[in-house]
């Protein structure tokens, strides 16, 4: 038992070190493929939370720096989705920096945290460095604005691609695999993270999801099972967001205090 724990801790250290290496060193495509596969595998195994946290950092580092590998990473996630744990005890073990209305800590699935981080890591924010030459500074600002806009559009395409494939898998059972409970859990995680400052991708995903669900439901050529599921998911999202909107209106005092502090 002790040897296994030591080995597990060493594996976590290795994964963390690899993510740091990716920040400073370009690696070959063959190596990146192996690292990506190694980083994604822990998310579909139970009771390895520490390793999964290290793997989030590793896969995010690959996703942000190696654009050619992004689609492969998403495909590998989808290939393994059916192996996600479904028991409530081991379903959600990524703790958020917030609590629910009863003061209890909130948790989401590790794979949801991974997807949100992957979408967020694509966006590049401009640096705060100041240039002494005003003309160069102006040109640099324009370049940074273009870079930020392009990276945001890339994040939107990534999110759209992920949601489209995931929702399509919910239409009918893929053999013995039913993706609908997995998608429902994913939606619940998005609703838990929306409006949280550290998870801006949640709002983007829900916005895109709403449009996608309306399109799927309105499209008569879509299979009936997927149309019914789309309506069900849309109702869940709309009801929760409406509840949040009503709650925020009832708590104007807290909002006023926050705005005053800002």
C-alpha cells in the first residue's frame, strides 16, 4: 500500500513537471501525441483526483500551444466519455471556490473542469507592458486587439464544435452507450459555474448551447429523439437562468455593494 502511494505521488510529480516543460520547450508531434493521451486517460478513472488536477494543467498546456493537436484531444475525450463514472459518490470531485445557498461547497466533474479550461486557454489576453515609443505602442495595441479577437473566435469555434458533437451523440444510443445522462451532468456543471469569474467559458458554452438546442428542436429533419432531448435540455437551462435572474433582482442591496467596491 505504501509503495503504491509513493508511486502515485511520483506519477503526479512527473505529470506536473511535464506541464512545466511544455511552457519552455517545443516538443515533436510524436511526443505531444503521447503526452496528450497520457494526460486525458486519468479523467476516466475513479479515485485519482490529485492526478486529474495535474493532468488538467498538462492537457491545457498542450491545447494552448499546439493548435494542430486540439481536434485530436477533443476526439480522444469523446472516445472515452462513455467510461465516465456515473455513481453520485465519485461523479463530482472538482471543488469550486464558492458555495451554494445553504453554504455547502459546490463540486463539478473533473472532465467538465478540463473542457472549460481548454476553451479558456485558447484566449490570449494582451500583456500589460508599456512601450516608451507611442507609435510603436499604438501599433502593438492594434496587434494585441486583433490577436485577442481572433483567439476569442477560436474559443467560440472550439466550444461550438464540442457541443455539436456531444449533443449529436445524445440523439440515439450508440450501441450500449447512452450519452444523455452524461450530457445532463455536463449541463448541470455549466449551470453551477455560470456567472463565476474564474469560469468565463461557462457563459459562452451556455449561450452557444441555447442557440444549438433551438436549432435542433426547430429542424424537422433532426431525428425525433434528439428534438425531444433538445427541448428538455433547453427547459432545464432556461428555468435555471430565469431563477438566477429573479434571485439577483431580489438582492439589489448586495449588487449595489459590489458595484460600490468596484
